[in-house]
C-alpha cells in the first residue's frame, strides 16, 4: 500500500510548527501506472491481446485497487484542507474486486477475449527474488494477496466529499492509455 506524507510548516512563537498528514492508497492502477503496478502493462497488455496474464495469488480473493487520478485528487485535497492535518487518510477507493473480476470487466469493456489468468507459484517468486529486488520485496507483502485486502476510505469521503472514480470509468481510461502506448 502506498503512503504519501504531506508536511506543512509555519512560525509559532518563534518556533517552527510542523503539521503532518498521511494519505494512503492501495495498489495503484490507471494511466501512467508502471509495469510494477499489479494492474499495469504486464496485466492489461496481455489481456487486451488475448494472452494469459500472470498474477500472484488466488484470482478470486477480494482486493482494493486505487485509481491513480484519485491519488492526485486526494493529495491535493489533503494538502489544501485544514481538516486533513494530524491523521492518516485512505484515498477514495472503489469496493474491493478480485483479479478475476477486474480482468473480466476490463476485457468486457475493451471488447477483448475472455481473460486467461495464470498464477505465479510462490517458489517461482522466491527464486526470481534472488535477482530482482522488486520480486524479493513481494515475498514480504504477499499476504496482501493471500487473503482479502480491503481499504475503507469512507472517512475521507464523509469528511471531504471526494469519492472514488467509478470502476468502469477508471478501467476505460486504463484501456485507452494502454492502447496508446
């Protein structure tokens, strides 16, 4: 899960006062997401072309996905609204969906063939981690994919009135971005 810390400062009685807030998102996806995103080019590209996309876990476990433009909107909101200071917030995130549900909806919206998903076995991840720092790190965070990983962003929405982009809109933008690469 990504973390973004926003710090503001000012003078109070000759001393510097620091105000901090933390803004957290789940696994990112959307236009501009790198191949390090679980729903990035290594997932979207193969699905759009009818090939198998490899994933790390059971394809039916619910998982929260945070849309990149929603990250930007939440950071701006938290940085410019006094109510944000002094606590952690979850970025507005749509209801959790499994890899399979994301793949099926993405393929449906794109007019692509039905998705084919392959699961990367744990031993392969461990072996690849010997040469890849990113995959080595994945051993530490794999738990997020072995059981439901659900982010509750209702406090952010209730406080600031900012909601997550609809999943269909987010996936359509992701598809369009993938096709222009």
